[in-house]
C-alpha cells in the first residue's frame, strides 16, 4: 500500500473517532470521550510518519505533491469542522452543567436558611429523665 493511501486511511480513522467522541460528549460519557482523545493522540504520530513517507514516495515517483496536498487540505478542513462542532457541543454541555451547579448551590443555601429558622425540637424522652 502507498504511504499517501495509509495517510488518508488514518485521517478516516480520525474522523471515526471524532464522530464517536461527539456522540460521547452528547451523552456525557466522559470515559468514552477520554478514550477517543487518547486514540486520536496516537493517530497524530502515525499521521506525521505517513506524511513524511508520502512526501518521500512522491518525490521518488515524480508525481506532483500538490494534488495530494489539495486532497489533504480538504480532508483536514473537514476534520477541523467536526472538531469545532464537538467543541461547541462540549461548551453547551459545560454551560448546562454550570447552570445546574448554580441551581443546586441556590437550593442548598435555601435549605440551610430553612433549617436555621426552624425551632429546635427537644426530644420527648429528655423530659422523663
């Protein structure tokens, strides 16, 4: 198989992990988000190696790198869009979580106030001691 084919196949894997990561963000499956990010981190090294190998392969064969680069730019732009969408989704989930946390804090303060106004009840057993 050619290095540029391996490179595009690796970008396809990145796309698959990014889609899976988006699903995990939407369902708040944070361990799955973490595993997707680890997988993509591993792919980065492969992308660098395959890019270098593809450049060397193209220079040996006399094929124009600009055609491959044009396809790469398109692929990378598409992946950046997906990553940005995941970032937007994550920001929305985070915003909702922060709003929920603020509401829980308000409820907690109100409960503490209610308890501080309630009269202290003496145990009925203490009056018979």
